[in-house]
C-alpha cells in the first residue's frame, strides 16, 4: 500500500506542477496580449495624430487659399470701381456742357 500512496502522492505533485505550469502559460499569454493591445493603441494614436495633422494642414491651406482669393477679389473690385469712377467722370466731363446748356435753356424759357 505504501507504493500506491507514493504513486498517488507523485500523481498529485505532477498535477500541481502541471497546474502551476498552465497558470504560468496563461499569465504569460495575458501579459503578451496586454503588451500587444498597448502597442496597438500606441500605433493607433500615432496614426490618428498623423491623420489629424494632415487634415489640419489641408484646412490651413484652404483657409490661406481662400483668404488669398479674398484679397485678390478685394483688389479686383477696387480696380473695377476705380475704372467705373474714371469712366463716369469722363462721361460727366464730356456731356456737362450740353447738360448746362439744356438746363439754361429750360430755365430761361418762359412758357405762356
């Protein structure tokens, strides 16, 4: 019976050792999984930051392009306004003598 008891004791020791080995493997797998998740999170954050920087750069470019266009539009409108003012002054100078003569004629003509 002593040998049966030793075999039983040896079997229990083997089971305990196997359980400890299994627990070590499970813990190692959990640690590895945790490390991979952390690495994936860091990589995702880097990708997000790069994408955000790209979008911000595109936005800033559009803003600067549109403000540049706005400045060009203001300059163009100023030039067009000056041209129209010049045209109106030229026309006014050209017809002012005729307008004055017509007004004098109407003012000085007495109707019965």
